[in-house]
C-alpha cells in the first residue's frame, strides 16, 4: 500500500513510544531516551508531566484516570546519521524493570510492581487494561553483548495487590492488546515477528496451548519475506491487529484469523507504536521514534476504544 497522508504533530521527542489519545485532542506519550512522560497538544507544544528515570515504555490510562506505564529500566543508545536514535541493549546504569503509576495533574510517581513470584521484572514493555480494572503487560527481557533474558506476559491488579504470569518464557514479548469482545489476548514477539493469541477464561486466567507452543500462546501469524521486527500494537473496531513494525517501517495489519496480512508504510524504520483517537476514533497516531516525531493520519475504520480511554 502507499504511504498515507501523514501530519507531523511535533518533532524533537527523545525516542517516543506509548501514545495515549486524550479526549481534549492531546496525546500523552513517553520519551524512552528522555526518561519522561510528556503531553503533546494538537498545536505540537510539549509539556513534561513527570521524569521517572530508567526507560518508560508502554503506557495506558487506568480506571482511576492515572497513567500506568511499563518501565524497562533503561537502554544504551546509538545515534545514526540516516535513521536517528536507536536502543542498543541494557543500559550501563540499568535500574531494574517495574510497573509505575503516574498522577497526571501532579506528576507523582508510584512503583506498583518490580517482581512476580520472587523473580524480578527485566524489561516491561507494553500494557492493556481489561474491563475488570486489571491489566495485561509484556516483559521484553533485556539484551547484553552475549546474552539475553527471556521475558513473559503477566496480569496484574491496578492497586498493586496481585500479579501473575500468564505466558512464558517468551522471546522479546512486546506489544499486547485485547480483541473487541475482551475474550482474546494478543501479543507479539519482536525478534521473531510473530503474533500470538490466548483465549481469556476469566480476568488474568487464560487457556494455555500445549507443546509445541513455547509459552502457551497459539500462533496467529508470522511475517517474513523481508527483515522486520514487531513492536507495539493497537486493535481496530473490526478486530484487526495493527502492529507497529520496525525495519520495514510502518503498520502491519493482521486479521484475527491471520489469513489477511497487509502493510501500511510510514517514513521511519523505527515506527514503534500506534493508537486511535479523534471524535470518531478514525485518527491513527503513530510514534516515529528514530527522528523523534509524533504523527497522525486517517484510518480506514474506527479504532477500538480502549477501556478507560477518555
């Protein structure tokens, strides 16, 4: 497909991710390299909500109106004259993976989770709330020069009282989302460019597939043909899974049964995330993280309104 007619809302962001479309037309997002949570208004102005250190990553509004975010603990960074900024593995000053809650009005930061069953979180990446007030999140793990930590997929309560692993171990689990009826959990793995699904039986309880599934998920799609990596995602109202795609920069749109796969190109190999907003939910917002841009463009149908989206 051809590149959509994009509007650059703002520039100069330090590797943006985790966009949240707000009712007032602004977008709240993280700047991973900048280690902060930022609001971008429709005119492109930027206001810092909070500095949290580490590596703020995926973000979502919770039932209390606060922003919940995955903090991956930090990356090292490289700068490329052609493609801009990119992460290069675990930070030298890595501060540990964690789930944080931020009060938008004051910038107050609370740490909710740093471990599950005594095992420390390594690189929490993305999260999505269900209709029951809990959230699923992925842990990408961490990479170093000659080794990698495997991660998993988790379910946690918003009040910080309970956390459990629902899938694992995973290889670089990244974006996650829910089907329109809330009965299916989707997640992708970055390095394999695979989309997985799990049937939800009850809040935080999923049906696990037996061997040969490596972690209990069922494979929906694996994209090949060219080198590409999957990042974060959003689901549209028709149930299509819209995956931000690295290297083959753009959005890969996958039908729920995995049979229909198409690619919408965007002008950055580090297209890291997408969300939907606007009065009719037909505006897509995407983070082009290499050059540090937030862009918008028309979507062909309404996006799925997230639980607790304002």
